[in-house]
């Protein structure tokens, strides 16, 4: 499956429940190859069950592996869309002793626990990445965004 948005996340944004570009509101976590994003997934339960467990990554609600996202919303009238531009994120020294093969960066909004939290988008890497103790950089598109809302 390619990258996808989640209907519950879009609904929460449209009804004002999530302010995407407010400071420290959203995060990005890493999912392994067993994760299959479902656009109808309403909570982080399935993501959490397939979240990275490699050395240097602490998953789960409020886990240090989930990085705070810095987001800029930009209107692109020439393309009839609004884009969410997420600043690049680096996870330092992932893997080594325990490794994972990563497939997705999942943009999310944590609320009170994973069952109450909301997935926003699953962004599939161009190719799977096996951790080996090196840094992992997720290089988001800083011009056209990785999440686009067409009008």
C-alpha cells in the first residue's frame, strides 16, 4: 500500500479538533513492514502493535521514539490545494543490537492513550529501511508537502 490519510484524522482537522500547525500538537512515529495502514483506522492501536522496537526507539503512547512534528500549512492556489509541510526528522543511532525493517512514518495526534489517539497519515518510504545503528533521517518534501488536501 502507498501513503494514505486516515478519515478520522481528516474529520478531526475539519471539525477543529486538531490544529495541524500548532506547536507540539502532532508527532511522527515509525512503523515496521507488518503494518498495513487502513484509512478507516480510528485510533493508534494497530500502529502501536506494529511500531518500531529497535534499539534506540521507544514506542507507545508518549514514547521518546515518537518525534514532535513541526508543521507548516501552505495554500498552493496554482495547484488548488493546501499542503502540510512537515520539517525533516532524525532518529539517532537506531538499531544495532536489535534491528527492525521500517516501511512507514506515521503522522499522528496523541491524546490520552493510543486507543484515544488519532492517526493522520501513513507515509510510505520509497524502499524499506533496515536499522543498523545509524541515524534515520525522514526527509519530508519541504516544497509540495507530503500531505495534500485538494480543493
